[in-house]
C-alpha cells in the first residue's frame, strides 16, 4: 500500500519561511521523479517544483529563487523549503510519487500567508 503524508504547513507572515515534508511508504522516492504541486481556492492544481531520480531540480517561474526541493533517500522523504513567502503562495500543497505506471498523491498540507 502506498501512502504519502505531507506536513509542515501553517500560517506564516509575508516574507516568512516554511519547510514542507512528504514522507512516503510503499514507494521509493529515489526511483523516480517527485513533485510538489499546489492548489489555491478556485484554481487548478499547479506544478511548483520537481526533483528527478538523479537529483536534478526544476522550479516554475514564480517560485524560482525562493523555493528549494530536496530529498533524503535514507528517510524516503522529500522537502520543500519555502522562503520569502507572499500571499500568492497561499494554497494546499501536495506531493506526488510514482510506482510503475501509477502516480500517487498525498492528502495535502495547507499553507496560508497572511499578516
């Protein structure tokens, strides 16, 4: 059984930082690419960042230079370090992982940026 559990969300002031974690069981993050996505109210889920098997990273424009995706293979956990947060970063953040042809999602963690 595959399970992905996100954590680390919360309420943060503009300019603040948060680190999200995505812990997996039943799936090996080091075997395939992993991504962080987010969904704001009324919007579709959108890609935020990815990390490949080899550790190559990709970021969408709005978060480039502010967010950092990383992976701890020993803990089978993927992280998203978020700095200089602003109100447009408010969303539910999800991680995903792949096993074979199937993609799995966590339940999401809420990030709210507000003063």
